[in-house]
C-alpha cells in the first residue's frame, strides 16, 4: 500500500501495483482536476508535479501521471492542481493563464498549470527556450500556444519586477512537507508480493536470482505502462530500480560519459550538452520533457525497439553496456547487446547497471530522423553518423539506421565507402546508395519497404548537408 505526501497531506491508498498514479488520483483519491487524455504520455492533460529528495534538496519535476506506477511514489511529494490554489485565491500560474485568455474548454489547463508550476519552482527566470520546452508536452487544441506562453512570460516579468515572489509560487504547505521528507518516511521504498523496491545492487542480484523471468525491471516504466494499456500486458513482479544506490549516478569523464541505469533522460540531456551535444539534441527531440523526467537511456536501449532514437547514436559512438548478476559482471558493446526484435543479450537473472559512452571529441557526429513531426514522434527511419578525420580525409566512419531491420543496425559496407576518402557530395552519394542495398526494411503503417530505402538515401545526404552547414565544408 503506497503512502506519499499528496498536496501536503500524508496519504495512503490500497491499490494494485499495476495501477498508475493517474488512476489512483482520479479513482480512490477522488481528485478529478487531473485529466486523462491519451493515456500514453503524449497529451500532457494528466501532468502532475513530483518532488524527490536529491543531493540535499528536493527536485520538482512535471511528469505524465498516466505513465507513473502508483507504488513508485512511495514517500514522495505529489502535487496536483487541487493543491496550489482555490477559486477565491488563485495561484499566480492560474491567475496568469486566466488574464492572458489562455483558457477555453479547460481540459488541458490543469496539465499546463502543473508544467509551469514545476518550471517556476526550479527556474524563476526561465529563457524563452526553457518556457517552450516546459510546455512541449502539453497539447491544446482550442486556445493555442501563444496566450499560454504569454502567461508564462508574464510570470517571468513579475519575478523581475518584484510583483511575483518565490513564496507565492511555492504552495504554503510545501516547506513543512520538505522538512518531513528528510526524515524516515522520505526515502523509503515499498515491497509487496508483486512490487519490489531494492535499495542496493546486491538486493537486485538476489531478487533476480529468485524471480528470474517473472521479474519486470523498471526505472521510469514508460514503455511498460504503454504496453499495459495498448496490449493488455501485465508484469509478473515489478522490480523498481529507481532507488538502487548508485544507479542514478552520472559521471562525465575525460574520455567517456558513464550513465547509470536509473538516470533520467532529461538529466542526461543537460549533462551531455557541453560534451556530446549531438546526443543531447537527439534526446531533446525524442519525447516531451514530462516523459523525459521519467524515461531512462537504459530503458530506451533494453526495450530494443527498432526505431529507438538513442540507439543509432550509441552504435556509432561505440557505447558499452555494463551488465551484472550473481555470477559477476560483464561488458558488452551495444552492437552485440542488440540481438533482434525486442531481444537483447541479457539473461533473466542479469540486469544493466550502466552504459558507457565514448565522448568522440573532434569527430563529426550527427543524428537524422524522418517522422511525421520533427519532435515528439516515432521515427519511420532514423540514422546516426560518426566520422573521424585525418589529413582532410575520412579516417574512420560508423553509420547506423533504425526502422530498416528487426533492430537498429550498423551499415559497415556503406561506412567503408567513406574510409580514406574526402567527405564530398559524391562520396556521400556512394555511401547512400550502398546503405540502401545493405538495409532490409519491411513495410508497415509508417511506410513501405521502398519508401524506407529512399529515406535511408536521403538521411545520408542529410548528414552531409548538416556537416556542410556546421563546418563550412572543411574537415
């Protein structure tokens, strides 16, 4: 039975481990302000704010509650729209949206309110880009985004002018709850027959040795929740890795970045911006910020989807997966870790501890994606390219594609077309034609096999154009 701080009150609820936080909020807890839209993390109507103790303070993140397992918020702070204002005393975010005429049907508004609340709890003076990013997961079909952004800009201006204060953004009960969160109840996990929340790697080893294939490992659980909703799948026993000591560690080293299996995609994106900006940009276009506040790089890799956006980048960067279990540790290159459609090189009693990514300083690294929308959409075909130079020629190249085989694949023959030669339009064309011959796509609702082959050709040329624009055509 999970217990957590809900809008300032310590709350316990009897619920099955398969239930989401959204189902609990709207169901037994009776708070209908949080809306259900798509149920898959795409629309933002169900956005709430979760507070988690980290490094001596509480971090607040907007998350899509339709993807959050209810048991995972044990001991956390959960804020819904009911917890921040009343009809007679609106919260500054609610007031700003009303005054900017940013409310019509109101169905999306609670989610918008919570996304902006999380933004201003963390960043009183956000940039225009930060405001846009904070709202990227909130769909609005009737008001439009201009007045919503104007409301956010009005709050920012209020901070600058002194008419909006930090204590007005923070709910009045928040400081008291933050103090309580640092006590015994704050960081504890929760165990049940079908939910396990280990705190150490050794506990994970023992659990998996006992549970074997009955265990479903989660940290963000975003893909697992979508599968549960769309395909009716139900995990045997949930094993929540999000509280395992060391798994949320993220180390930027001189030659590599070490990413713990529980590191959230949004935190990873921020850390990578100065050291691996192409991978940071890839992550930014994958999904909305509320989903990136839940999802992990390890999850995106382990699910072995043929169109996972980070995987082509991990392949060309020659990333390595660190796996452990009771029998010991081993390291596997991502190129060997991927075995086939939804299949990876991991035994039932093993688990992924971390992913190590070489930094590739000085190389040209680029990601391309063909999808209906540039952002927040599943790729039809995606691609990554890394080139290492020597004397104005290509010393080494790695080229990868997703959406053209049962799993993401490297195209060594196409890369060989570039090796030892100048990087020109003609060599890019040769590599593109070779890549079209190497891939083995099938047709589906996103495109025919021939369409995907043509996309492969265009994406290779897209890499070349991006290099021209970024370098002026000089290696």
